[in-house]
């Protein structure tokens, strides 16, 4: 075979404690965080929708996490990727797993309505300051070519839309995950590349750390301050 692929399904372990699943009181979208301040034994987050008070705080703002962590005394280097995703028309079910490719940059999945999502880190154009992001034709073309070599069925599918999104990247391409030094009950979880696959598990680990003070497995290699002296 010309291509070799690996696949796995992303889901939470069946033994995940129910206390890690708590109802969300309110979700604010398109809301700017203007300041984070210590308030008693917790934190106050000032936004353009008002003030939010909490005993615990998690910075999980992706490419925008760097300035928020800085307000809590943590300096983390974050580079910017502008990843392209392509979506096809709905097709008959061909796969149930998330597929990656050992010879190129690819993630490929078929969602419930039958459409394929094609990605993997091919780069678009834009910058974080202006918020502008767009598709780079050559990158998108190579991404689609690779996907059709892995799953030939895609050659019969129509491409219906594409988009580009910002992703924060650490110098070693590993997540920042753990407590923020010197800021009690404040944590960071960002730059988790491959989030579609690893989000359920690393989210479970962070929930354990925040609620119990420990994680089921060591997060030492993801220490947020690991680049503080270099």
C-alpha cells in the first residue's frame, strides 16, 4: 500500500467520576476579557458583559491564552498556527474513526450527518492582531489530495465549504496543562494540539487536578512554567 493510516475514537473513559460533569451556569460568546484580578480567596474576571467571580479559574483561551496568563504572573511562549479545515457534502457512511497519516499532515473524520472533515494542520493566512484569517489555496489543495489518497471514496464527494482557525502552539508542541505558579486555584490548559482526539482525556485529567488537587496521571511534562528560564 502507498499509504498507511492509523485511527482511534475519542471518548471519555467509562470510569470517569460523575462529579467531573457539572452543569454550566452560563456561556458567554464573543466576549472580551478585559482583566483578571485576585478577589479574596478567588478571582474576578472583568469582561465587556460584566464581572464574573469564581473560586477557581482556568485559562483555556487557545491562541489568546498568553496575555491572560501574563495577568496572573505566568509568561508562556505561544506561536500561532492558522489551520485549514475542508468540509464535503454528506456521503454514505465509510468510516467511524479519526484517521491520521504517517507520511503527511492529515486528520480525517466523518461526522454524524455523513460529511467529511478534512484537516491536519495545513496553514492558511492571517494574523491574531487583526483577527483576519483565510484559506491558502496551495495548502488546501495538498491537504485534499492527501485525504483522497488515504480514502479514495472522497474523490466522488463535492467540497462545500472551507474555513481557517487560529491555534496556539508551544515551542515543544505539547500542551500547557497545570496550576499557574504563585496563583492559588488558577490553572491553564492551552496549546493542546490534536484537540479533537485528546480533549476528553486531558479535560478529565484537568478536572481531577482542579477538584481533587491531583490528576490520575502525572501532568509534569506539560508544566506551564517549563519555559520560564529558557
